[in-house]
């Protein structure tokens, strides 16, 4: 897609610190990392969000995320990693990207980035579960 920052990186029109590339994906260091080694993984094909990702690109994208997760442990000595994908909200570049961030105990990252909001009751939890399960059933039955 013309003008897309990540498409331009994939096309080598813009520089990036590339960590890995294969036929379908590209992994490069985030220009504004949470931790050193914070890597972004994109499908080379322009896909705006995870919800738009074609089924045939899901496995290649996740395999690359898995590879980079292992690489931050082996190559950087991280104890683990945090892997996440923003969908629309907080997605600063409208091209699907998976964040892989090296993690170590005591690194200052406290769980998720937002406060926890417990359900007010078991009934509220069940209503939420029912609504989600019904939506999944509808979505799976669409042609």
C-alpha cells in the first residue's frame, strides 16, 4: 500500500534494523523500544489489523513471532518475552504488527499496561461469557 510506513520498510524504501525476513514476514527493531531488543514483526503483504489477516498468513506470522521470542532469550539473555498485537486502539501504524519484547524479572514492566477491572459479580462474568460465545458461534457460521 502506497504511503504505509511498514510497507515502505518491507519494500526497502525506508531503513530499518532488520532482524529476520522470510517470504511472508519481516522482523525489525522497534524505533522506540520498551526494552532493547523490542522487535516488530509484520506480514509483507499490507494487512491493516489482525482481524483482516488472511488465514494463509496466520501460521507464517506466528512462526516468526515464536522464532523471535526464542531469539530474544538465546541472543539477549532474556528470561522470557511479552508478545502483543494492538487492533485499532493504540495501533499507531495501520499495518498489522506483532510486538515481541524481551522480559526479565524485575525489569519494571508490571503485568499489562492497564489497571485490572474485576467483574462486579459472577452473573456479570457469565453474561460476558455468553455474549462472546454467541458472537463466536455467529461468526463461525458465516459463509
